[in-house]
């Protein structure tokens, strides 16, 4: 492709009414962020309900497309030719030149899809479709028209400048990050939590994260694995502040004091308390977890209720109704799966009971926690005071 501009298509933003400009501005800001480290001189502009990325001189085409494919809010990336209105005959020449340049083999089915946004143009959309289709058939006799299932759709939009394109590269969809507040992701080294962070961010939510580290039971490689996963998410979200919490002393104390069948639930409750503390510091409006009903003992309905009890912020669980294969498919699509399956243990898998409770009684769990009264507050304060905060970018 030799085009030096991209037409950016969005979907949900178009129905936002009077607030639409706020979402468009946010999308423009995210596009600029994504292109910041791509080779080239890019400018991003809004015009007539469209967003354009223009370039000057040479630029990294593949790098630009890859960056734009990580911007939530974009549903289509169209390399576009922008033409001045010099009459229909001149437009025919430009379309013929475009087809000749973009498509090596001229043996395909096609249709012309014209939109006349500028109503003073002398031809209506159907006339443009018919006359341009006739011109293409005349010039490239091995092509054929198929208006129902074309291999190529040649789009012509009559605007201040005429937009000519036929390639639509899919974007991730969703809403621009930052348009729906901020949330704190409980990020482990597994498959589920990175996918959960991705899915909530796709709805326009900025993400920070907390990771519970348990040295020496979990290694520096396990910690680096989580940093790498945060970096993959940050390709979509922008910078993430990752809070690395030393959870060893708290885990050991729970292990010593509480019945072992309740270990996982009690541990999760203290994780949620700590995550909520850091969420408050960051201005987050909720917590995000990768839990799915029934996947493990700590994710039964009863277990989730026991975990939720300690939270004052809402807990968002976007994977709650997913099965494992559905989660894996998203993980693979966003490029996290190969990192997630690296064999480095996280703290949730170290102190696992042989027979964990699957239907915890909240009254019993509260009673278990009274056994921790002597030291737990001091240990929690120590965990807060020694947290390591790493700013992770997607570059």
C-alpha cells in the first residue's frame, strides 16, 4: 500500500449524542499515544464525523497499522486516498489507477459502494456506483460485478475531499481508554486475569494493577512474567502502574493460624483488602478479577460471596460466564497466552489445601480471621509500606 493517510472507523461512539465529541477527542488522544513511538511524522484530525491519520514523508506502514490495531474504539483502519473534486472523469482515472496499483491480479469480483455526504455533488450514489462499475469492467475485463458477496468493495465517499479505499483492517472495537474511569486489576501470572484486564479496558476503563509476590516461594522469574503480562495489556491501555506486594508474611501467618481448608478464601479476602487500599490511592472506582464461576474451589458462588464481603468497591468479573477455552481464545488473540503458560508459580498456587472448602460459610470464615487478630494489622501495614510500584508501558 502506498497510501499516506488512514481513515479511522468507529462504531459505538457514533451514537453518543451530544457527548460524542468527548469520545472522539479521547480516541484521537489514544491514537496519538499509540503512534508516538512509530517511525514517521503523523497528524491526527477530526473532520465531518471522521477521524484521519495523515503522514508526511516516509513512515513505517506496518508499524502504524499494528499500533492502531491496539487502540480501543477503532473498528476499522482504512488506508485511504484523499482526492480533490476535479470532476467525475478525473475521479474515474483515480479509481482505475488505484485498482491497478493495489491489486496485482485483476481477476476478482467487486462492487462499488459510493456515499454522497456532500449533497451538492452532481451525481447521486447509485449513479456513481453504476458508472464507476462500468469503468472498472471496461478497463479490467477479467473482473466481474457481485453486489452480494464481492471479493473487493471499492468505497467512494464524497466529502470535502473524496475518500477512496477498499481495504478495511479490523480494529479491536470497544471504547477509548479513559472515557469510563479507572479500575484496579488483580493480576496474577495465569491466563485469566490478563484477559479480564483487557476486556474491562476495552470498555474505556483505565487500568492499574496489583500483583501479590511471595518470595522466596515465588521467584523473580514469576515476577518478571507478571511484568511481561502487564506490558502486553499496556499495548492496549497505555501505561499501567503495577503494585508488587510482598505477601509472604501474610500468607505464612494465615497458614499457621487458620484451618487449611479455608486458606484460599481467607487469603483471597486479604488480597482484596490490599487491592482496595491501592485502588483508593490510585482513584480507581472498582476492582477487576479473572474469576469464572466454578473454575476452581475459590470461584464457586459461595466462595465469591465470601470474597466479596470484604469489598466496598464494586468487583468486576468480565469472565464470570466464560469457560476455559473461551478465555484461552481471547488470551491467544491478544498475545498473552504464551507468556501466561510459562511454568513459574504464583503465590496463589503455593499454599493450596489438599481439600479446599468449596461452599464456605461466611460466619466460619469471619471466625477464622479472629485467629489472626494479634499480628495481621501490622503485617498488612508492612505490605502496604513496602510495596514496589513499577510503571509498565506497552512499548
